[in-house]
C-alpha cells in the first residue's frame, strides 16, 4: 500500500500539471470543488491518473463520495491495498 505522503505528493504533482493549482494549496482537508475549483471534467482527468498509478479501473461508487483531497488519498490507498 502506498503511504499517505506518497499519494499526496502524486496528487499535488498531477493537480499542478493538469489544473495549474499550486501544490501548497493542496492540503488533505482541501475540498476539491469548493477550495480547488475542480469540476467534473477535471475529476475524469484525475481518475485517469489514478488508473495509471494503480493499474486498476476506479469504481464509480468509490469516487462518488469523494469531496476532499483526503478522500482521494483513501481511495488510492484502498485500491493499492487490494
């Protein structure tokens, strides 16, 4: 299983590259939609990156409840633990 720190570092890298969000703005308690202005199209790009990292398809039910960066970290950790 990937560590929280590793996953957070990857998320910061992806979100800077994909959405031009400053890495310092991406904290575990950051709300994807309200704090970081991630929209549904951006979420699809993020799901693609998660699939590249884990080698697994993200289940829609796993990602439906995602609201914060911490939620994304947990989904990725759970996928890599399976």
